[in-house]
C-alpha cells in the first residue's frame, strides 16, 4: 500500500527566510535546504491526522519549547564519533525497539542505564578503548511499519506506530496529535532522570559492583564480569596510590547520549533550531577544503557561526524504509549539524550508499555519518565487503556499526516474532572478521536490549527455547536481548580484541 500523500501546509516555517545560497542560485544545481524543505519531497511512512488544526497547535507548542539537548553536547558526541571513525574509540548504542511513554519510570530507566554501563565496562576492558555510549532512549517513540494496518478479531485496524503517534491498545490506534507534545515531555523527563542519575554518581567507576547483575544467574557470566571488575578495582587502587586518581580524572562520571529514528519529520522539524556552534564544532577545528559548490544547497556551516541543530536528541538515524535518495527523510537530514546514522539493509547498492554519503555529508566530515549495517547473518558475507570497498574509494570516513538484530528477525510457527541469539552473535562475529580482512575495523554495535529479564530472543547461555517465549514476552515491537544475553554479546566483542 502506497503511503498517503504529503501535505504542504506546515505551521510556523521557522526557516522560511533563510538566505538563498548565491552559488546554488547561479548554477541551479539544487534547491535550498530549510527545516521544512522535506515537505516538497515524496515521503514514506507518512501520517494522516483527522484534525489538522490540533496538529498545527501541537507543533506551534513544540516550536516554543526549549531544546532538549544543546549544540555543545551534540558536537561533543560528533567529535567522539570522529574518534570512533578513526579507530580510537568504540561505539555502543542500545535500547528498546519501541520505547513506550510508560517506560518513563525510574526502575526501567535505571536498569537500562546500568546495563549499558556494564556492557561498556566489559568493552573498555576488552578493546582497550574508550566507549562512546548512545541510548536508544528519551525519544525512540516512532516506528516504521511494513504494513499500515493489521488484522484484529477479523477486522482491519491501523498498526501500532509508536507512542508518539497512536496507542498500542486497539481502541487508541487513530493518530492523536496530543501525543506529539506528550512525546516531548516524556523525552525531557527521561533525559532529566538520566542526567540526574549520572551527576549523582551512578556511573562512578569506584563502585562498579553497585551495578549489580540483577537477573544474571549464570555463574560463568557472573564470574567473567566480577573478574573484570576486580581488575579495574585493582587498577584504581594503584592509580590512587600513585596520585593519578584526581577528581578531574573523569572516573566518577561518564557521558550517555540519546538517540532515536528520525521518522516523524513534523516533530523533528519543530525541534530543529538555528543555534550558535560551540567552539569545538568541526568546521572551526578542521576547516573544510571543499568548495561550497559541493554543499548542494545545504546550509554553509560557517557564514554566521550558526547551524541547524535537531535538539530532540544528540544522534538521529534514518531507517532502512525511509532512506530513498530523493525522499523527504534524506532531504530533512542533510541540513542537520548532528551526527547521524543510516541503516544499511540488504537492498542497499554500493552506488546508493555512496550517493547517500555525498548528499548527507558533502564536506566529508569524519565520523559525521554512522553506517548501521543490518544485513542478516547469512547475507553479511556477500554484502559488507563491497560496501566497505565502495565507501573507502569514495573518500568518506565513517563509523561502521553492526546492527545484528534487524536482519535476523523470524516468526515462530505460532507467529511470535523472535531472534536467535546465535544468529545475532554470528552477524557481529562476521562483521568483526570481515572488517579486519578488508583492512577496516568495526566501530560499534547497535542493539535492541532491555535491562529486564525478558524472554524475547531464543538461545544464549540460558538456552531459552521457543517454548519459553511466553514467560516474559513484553516488547511492543521487535524482540530485545535481555540483560544476560546483552552481556554475553559484550563479552564476545571484548574477546575478539583480546585474541
Ligand atoms: C529499528 O531500528 O527499530 C528499525 C526499524 O530498523 P530498520 O530501519 O533497520 O529496519
Ligand atoms: Mn526494531
């Protein structure tokens, strides 16, 4: 079914008065980017609301609300991802497939932060590299769907498209404009609690044993984890003895960034603001040598010291269903200063991939783009090598991240969506190996996980079977790794570097 036609009338065109780039006007090669220029392009996964007036009111409200994140934080992450692209750090990104408003609650947030911290500890120890952490949290509320409708008790009803749009409850499937503003407040509240927890020392490396292994009963995993913690505690004691453990050593706090799929463009546009670059902005640190004719209508970063920042999250990615070269999502993303991701599925050709990089990152800023590959355990061997070579030949330097979840989703005979843990491990293992063979390196992993003891993916050292899926299957979209499976995966990646 073709997605519904886009509508051109948007409330509050924040950028309508943006100065036209003279170079572009004279050579006519491309149109000027504005936060709303995406509305002139064909769009996939669009939403039709019954009450356009209520949508405009919600968007006007969002346009007045303050940024959830700031340019200083966004650029700090972008610079850290430059380190990842250059092999100096590792990227760990994870969280729910579909974050619900109901997950905005201390236990659910705590357990996910702790899991990401535990995993990063394992990775730092294994890879001898700093780990950049990005949560799929505080805004992962919009879901692309393969079909706009589904069958329920013999009738066709709209599919659940994420809490920002409609409700999972079958009585709440009509898109509700009030959810747009609610999404903002749930994002802000979640991030507020994350910030407060981190500032209160939740991530203090002096007390890693406090990040107790909640549901992990497996003795082998427990022993592996405790051995790492003991080693770190030992090293800290040594650093304290030699006086290297000062309050400014950074051991008592860590950064945790937020991310979501940039799917619902009206929402994203409303939080896109023209703001001053921090002094650490790459255009000020590493002046571009590319002529402005390569910018293709994208805003020139340095003309007034400002740029367009999506202030709803530090990092946003384009989904595999909305990455068409001439589509609305690519148009919207090409104007942003934020570091961005592109999902790379099995239908991506090398030509398309390089064109996407040229459109989204014409100045070839290092680490600006993260390629999130998600081919499936069998397809990766034939697809990844040619993508690596094409990107290398293009001169772009990207973060290569493996999403071993989305190409490995299966249905059980009774129709329950699941993933085999062994398939997930196999795709990550292949990604590590293929990058190494190609003279490249895997920069990070992108996972769907939760700190709860869910039974959604089968396999793992616990040996979950299809028969166990019913025990605690609570996802509203894709099956997630539980705490134990996620840690096992971190050990596998860490082990690769210790080989
Ligand atoms: C997702 O990350 O939840 C998702 C929908 O991924 P993809 O766009 O790769 O299918
Ligand atoms: Mn998913």
